[in-house]
């Protein structure tokens, strides 16, 4: 009898833990305004930030290259739990930190054969790759997300990513850490890029959560925010206000932001302001 009660308690504990670990996203129209201050956003901000759309139509501008690019092998505390294909792999330090958190979480699930095959590439390196690999396999200089330092190609040291447990885990969980599978199988017509199970892009939270939950790609997400103008995202007990501002005709605009906020351009004609409370 005691055993049965204990088993039930244990089961309830497991279920509760599972529910708690599943972030809830509740997207709705704005119904409250965040109290904060007014900031001025300059037109140049269209071209920098974590949400830049980088594709065949929208190349990375100089200001879109992340300012915190580091050599991963120089930062051994960051490169723990995964390997590097080459010693000269670089990435935004912020992105590398978030990647590190993700790898630690995967290891807890017993998934631990990750390898980074490619990170940040200069325009010159991209041009070289494009000349060597051709249009089928590489983008010209400036048109690759790797040129901004926001993307990385993740592999498994055991097998092809398509079949690896590492790939499956990332497809399911990467959004919790701000990453998205940038070129999903079913979205090739929208992204213009064939399925790449290894290419992950950092966009940050709560954006990766909305993209995952609504089954969007970055092209669709930016369109969605632009159309809605503002959405509220409820995630892990945190409330985020995500707003789009069109800047094409003005040199700058005044925007009301929350106490804690982030501004990112869309690399097209506007900026996305994300506010939340600490
Ligand atoms: Zn890639």
C-alpha cells in the first residue's frame, strides 16, 4: 500500500516537473502599456541587432556584424561539452554563451556529441567559400547569416546531423535558448534554402519561442510582427511586449520602451523593440 502511494507521489512529481519545464507562450493583443521612458531610434538601427533578416534579398551591412566576435578556442571555459571542427572558429560571445547553456541542458538529457563546424565568417572568407563551393552550397559575400556572427553550423561528432540525436534534440529544444532551425525542410519555398539540419540562428527570447510555437521562419515572423504592430508574449512567468516600428521615411522616431528593452533592426525598413520587466 505504502509503495503504491509513493509511486503515485513520484508520478505526480514527475508530471509537475514536466509541466513546469514546458514554457507557456500566450500570444495576445496588447492590453497594457509598459511604463518606462521614451527613446529615440535612428534609421541606422534598421541594420543591426539579433533579428536581422539576412537572405538573398537583404545582405549584412557593416553595422550588422556583431561587435563581440571571439575565437572560441581562446575561451576554453566556453568550449566545454562540445568540440570544434577547426581551431579558428569564431562567434559572437553572447551567442556562444547562450549556445553553452543549451549544450549543458542537452547533456542533462544524455545528448553530448555536439561539434561546431562553422561560425562567423568574414566577407572575404564567404567570397572564397562561394567561389569554391558554388551557388548551390554557399551564398555570396554578405548574404550569409554567418557573416553577422549570429549563426553556427552544428554537427554531431558521431554521424550526419540529419540522423543524429543531437539534431533531433536541437530541433525540439533550441528555441528555449533563443535559437531557431533557420532552414526547415518544409519552408524551403519561403527561405529559398534547402533543408539544413545543422544551421542554427540566434534570435533571442521571446522571439525563438514564438517562431517555434507558430511554426514560422524568420521571414514569416518579421512579417507577422510588422502586421500586428505589437504582440504580448507570456513566457516562463515573464511578460514581453514586442513592437514593430517602420522607419523608412524618417531619420529617427521616438518610441516608448519598458524598463528593460532591446532594439533590433529587421534589415529591411524597421526596428523591433522588445520590452520586459525584470
Ligand atoms: Zn550555416
